[in-house]
C-alpha cells in the first residue's frame, strides 16, 4: 500500500501513463506516480515554487560538495537521493505556500525553506516506504534501493545480497533526507515560539507517519482482511497528516495566522486527505471517469488493500474474484471481472460517496471565519477537481451527511 | 564492523563477559557491548547523568503515551526502541556533561537535554547499523530487528519474511530515535546562535556517520581487503565524530566556551576516538592484557575487518591464517594460531603503537590554553586508562612521534 506517496502519486494519476493489463505482462513492483496535475495549475504560486526548487537545489549542492570530500561512494548516495527528490509534483510545498501567502505571510525565503523541508520529509518517507514495501521502481525509474540493487547485481552479487545492498542504501538515504528536513526547518528565521511550533508540527508529522506505517505493516500481515475503518485510519496517519494537515497548518503558523484559521486548515487537510486517498483507490481500480475510458489495473494486480476491496470482501460476489485480486498475471478480462463485482456489490459507489462526504466536510471546514475567501476558493477548487475525477458532479452533486456546500 | 557502537561497545568490553571460542559453538551475529566501565567512574557527574536518564525517561514516556493512542502495535515499537536505548554506558552524555561542566556551564537542564539528544542519535545509529549488518542481538538480547523477526517467526512467517519484518521495524524505530535527537535538541534554551551551532553539530554528526557507514558497506563488498588507512578513515567518520568530537564540542558550545577550547576538545575527540577503536580491535582479538588472560575471539570468528588483520594481510604468515579468519566454527586452537601470527608479523605491536600515537596526539590537544586543568586531567585519565588495557605503561610509556606528555 503506497500511502506515503499521498497526493504525489494519488489522484493525479494520468491514466494514459498507467500501465495497462496485458496478458503475460508480469511487472515487478511499480510506483508510477506522476504528481497531481490539478495542483500544477497556472494560477499557482510559480515564483514561490521556483524558490522552493532553489532551496532544494542549494541543499543538495551543499551536501554533494561535502559528500565529495568524503569520497565518490558517498557522493553517489547523495546523487541517488537527489534523484529521488526530483520529479514530484511538489504538492506539499504548494500547500505550504498557499496557506502562507493567503494568510498574510511575506517572507518568501522562510516560506520556501518550510516548503522544502516538507518536500524532504516526503522524500525520506517515500524512500523508507519503498524499502519496507520492497519496491524498486518509482515514477517509472529505479528508486534508491533499485539503483543499488541493480548495481550490486551487475557487480556479481546474488539476489539476496543485492536486495540487501538496496535496503542499506535506501535506509541511509532516507536518514539523510529526514535529517535534511530538520536542517531546512532550522534555517527559518522566525520568532522563537513560531520556530518551536513549526518544529513540533514536523515532529508530529514524523510521529504520525511512522505510526501509520507500523499499522500498514501490521495490517499486511494480519490473517483477516483489514476493516474499512482500519484502512482509513492508517491512510490518515501515514499520509494525510504529513501531506495535508501539517503543510497547511505550518504555512498558517509561519504566516502568524490566528489559531482559528490554522485549525480550520488542519481540519480541511484531514478530510481532504481522506477524500484524496479514496479517489486514488477508485482511480486505481477503474481509471479516470473523466478521461477516455482507459483503465489501470496495477492496484488490482498488486492486490492493494483498498476501501473498495475491504467493502467487497464482505458482500456477495467476493468469492468470484477473491482468487483474482493480487495475481501478478492478471489479464484485462480478469480486471474487468473484478471491476464488475466492485460495481455490482456497491463498493465503487460506497467509496465515491465516502470521498464526497469527506470532501464535503473538508469544504465545510473552510467556512471558518479565519479563512480568507481567496484561500477558500483555491483549496475548494483543488478538492472539487479531484473528487470530480470520479464523480463528475463533484462533491456538491450528492452531498453526504456532513456536507455543507461551499460557496 | 560494528563501529557505530563506538565507545559503547569498544574498549570497555569486560573480557569476562565476552563469549569464548568453544568447538562447535556457532553463534549468530552478536554485539555484546557492555559499555566502557572506565567511564563509569565514581567521580563522574552522577547527578548530571541521573538528569539525562530523567530526560530520556520523559521522552519515552511522552512518546509511549501518544503511541498508545494510535494503538498497541505502535506502543510496542516504542517499547522496543526504549529497550534499545537502555543499558548503554551513556558515554556520549558523559562527554557532553564533562565538557559542559568544566567549561563553566551551569544550566543542568539544557545540558541534560543535549546529552540525551546524543544518546538518542547513538540509539538511532545502532538500530540502523544493526539492520545494515543484519545483526539481531545486541548487549546479549534481541535488538529491535531481532525482536520483530522472532515475533514474525512465532506467527508462522518464513525466514525471509521474518527477516524483512525485523528490517522494517528496525528502520522505523531508528527513524523515531533520529527524529527524537532533533526533538530534544530543540528543547534546549540557549541564545539563537548557540542553538544554531548545536544543530549544525548534530547535523554534521549525522552526515559524517552516514558517510562512514556508506564506506563501511563499500569496503565490505570490495574484492580487495581494505587498507589500514581506509579502515581508520571509516572508523573515524562512522564513530569518532558522533561519539567523541561532536559531544565534546557541543558541551563546550553550550557552555559558551571560547573557540580555542571547543577546537581543542574536538581535536582531542578525533584522536581519542581513533585510539579507542584501535584498542577495541586489539582487545577483540587478544582480550584484556590487564585482566586474567581470558581472551575473546568473536572478532576473529566474524572476520571483522580490523587494522590488525589489514596489517597482517600484507605480511608473511598470512596464508597460514587467511582461511581461518571469519570461520563461524573457529576453535580456540584456531584462534590461538591466528593470534600467534598477528603477534609474529608485528600486527599487534603496530596497532598498539598506533593507538598510543593517537592517544599522545589527543593528550597534546588538551594542552591548549583554553582547556582547564581539571578537564584535562579527567579526559587524559580516561584515555590513559583505555590505552593501558593493551599497553600497561599507557601512552606515556612509549610515546609516538606526535606525543607530548600531558601533565
């Protein structure tokens, strides 16, 4: 379950880029997560994001210079880490910058450092998550572990030794990225109390993510399939907190926003994160409803434990597909059979409704007085676009119980 | 090569606690590192160390309370991490406190936080080092990875799955400890510039340790045996920097000591760290010269790449023992044969002389004007006691070229 990828690999899957089920195709573990195009919006804070890229580039340039003094193997690890940090959609930085700018922040440098810090945290969690999931590919290319594994294989190591070389490199690279997140945070110039709160937020994000990962590992070893509640809690802890809640709240804190605004953004982040994850699960099985009808099936082939499957497992029809889910040699016809059961038993509708309900709650949180109208519109617009990919009418089309239309 | 253990497992090996070579005994990987008794001296800063224990206990109590809210599996990981942090000799905290107190520091609370931060860094590096070395035992009991591996085995996992469960748990626990080191540092109350320098020191320590670990992994996969220079550099980066240089310098910085004193302590730490490592290597092969003549052989059985073996590999007689070193079924007679060659070819004398030379340099660094006499005496006394275990006359007995007697 690739939850640490969060919005990076989540609802923005360009379906055309997904790998399609072809008979006989037996790929290794793949995370091909192009980042959410819907956050890559022309109105976005492009100068702010450029500055984030500059800070990241500076961080890596400095580290590589120091690593080169130690020697080529260390430089190589830093280069692998830099590649791991490249190519993402910078979703977390975008949320930091959005909150910061719209809540009155004017220190572009500190905002960039804060945003870059969350990007490095994201990198650290992705790299370590890949070690735990034994994935060797991300965004279509070998990840840190994959590169080192391949290198060891070329050097003549056997499979087990090569895998361990990949594990070791991924572990160390992730440590460097984690330390880097704290390092960039430390460079922010802000009142002591603000610095302390920013540090606490980062710390809480790490705490929650590791807790979610622990549960994720636990669930994957459990004999019984996880309940929908367990899946949702795990996804929230592992991904939403560090991907949505913390970046939004941190941006608000750095901007010196009053507590109600920061609280509202955090509440928004919480429900938006769950909605994103649900949308991702639906897209993972059905593809993008708003696109040409092409569908992905990597989630089905991996047997990714999603709310869809957890729901279906307790309904009639499950026995017809239980043996297919997770088969590496899944054919398009198999995938289609699974999808039919997911629709017929109500799993798809359930997941879409649940996503809409959480999106509704998230939008309601934005109605707080402390949230300026432009920020409400921006965040609301992003969320509606995401949910619209599985429910073209958007969350407003069929509100769940907690929904209040955001105007 | 267990360098991250540094002074924790290094020269303080109580030889009586080492496992002895018995025919047919084929232990798994073991790190039985009781911490240096020579630092556990009655004159030591016992109230200061008690305060460090309190800070660590508070850190874990708080984390476990929060983890319990997430659920039992997360609490279990924190409990495993707490056990990993227990039972060490607190060598790094002792060095922090020594430097701090003797250089005029009076804020016991901040000193304890700084000292505890280095202990958590040590824990993080040990736990991750064990993952990389695939060790499952430390200080005679299962480490984090070992506990989770055993648990998975009991639950019916096969060997590979169980090992991976151990790897995942070790990786996550180490991340928590690393984040914890930054968290405790953050709680120190000091002028902003001092805080920044303390953060930089911790950061540099992480950077160096990971760099050393990368080299360690590199050397272990190289076809050719590593040179003595490579071994010494790797040991320095992986262990000395975070175990000696950084704690001493950090204590000085927090105390507000002038630069020459901080520089002198760092120089002392550098050479003392190398001396410690060399002494550990000699003890690992020969046991404690000052004790009853009992000898350990776990280093020889593991084939630990030490300066002794690197030296011997280029001398006559190596072909007689090359096939024995690293044999898991090494007998006492085999070990004795190896030791004889290490003595005859001059490897033992070389390592002991080198240790004395570095100790001499370390003592010379303490002669800086900025280092108060009581601190010089304390650090000098500790170092002489260590080197005395392999060279009863101590470093003063046969000074190396860089030696100046410390008076």
